[in-house]
C-alpha cells in the first residue's frame, strides 16, 4: 500500500533536515534530495517496526505575513 506523507525541510548550515509532519520521524542529508530520500527510508523503517503507528492527521501547511517590527 502506498501512503502519502508531508515533509517539512529546513537548512541548518551545510545540512538539510527533513521532518515527517504526520509521524515523529526526521532525517537529514547534504542536499534536499538526499534529506528526502533518507526521510523516506526512515519512515519506511519506522512503519515496519511499529505495528500501530500513531499517524497524525495531515496538517494544513500554509504561509502568512508579519509586518516589520517598529
């Protein structure tokens, strides 16, 4: 069965950190593609290990604006 998960990725110095928003799983890589590939592998391993994973509802991911501080 194929499942779709949401990844949030940010850069910390030379590393990209990818986090699955529905599970408590994260990984990293030296490129965006590597971080996402490592996250995919980590999620697959997690789902194989945990018989009843606590999958959160897919969050709404959006952006918003904040005015400059006075």
